[in-house]
C-alpha cells in the first residue's frame, strides 16, 4: 500500500479518479440534461490532466521536453477555457 502512495503511482491514481469523475459528470448530463455541458467541462479538465501529466513526467525524471510539452498543452487548454468563458461572459462565482 505504501508503494501505491508514492511517486508516479499516486499521480496515476489521481489521473484515473479525474477521468472517472469526468465520465460520471458527462453521463449524468447525458441522462438528465442537467449538469455541466461537455464544451464547458472538457477544456478545464484537459488543462488539469495535462498538469498532472507534467507532474508525472517530473516524478519519473523524464526529460525536460516531455515536461515542457505537457505544460504547453496545459497552457493551450487553459487559454481555450478562458477564451470560451470570456466570450460567453461566464462567471466563476
């Protein structure tokens, strides 16, 4: 159990939980018509997952290009999320 909570295994666990949560939110939306729309959820989720991938790469001592690539992808997803919110006038309140 200790090995599971160390290093890349812990990051993998968080990534898996995040993906299961996203699937649950999308399934709830599809089944009920309520909840967060995919177009609002996915850019934010992608940014977070890319940050987790960068963390995983760093924990495993991957080369800096892999970490930089994951961080750049997180930045692109974050900018897409901001652009969408700015255009729609969505508030975070």
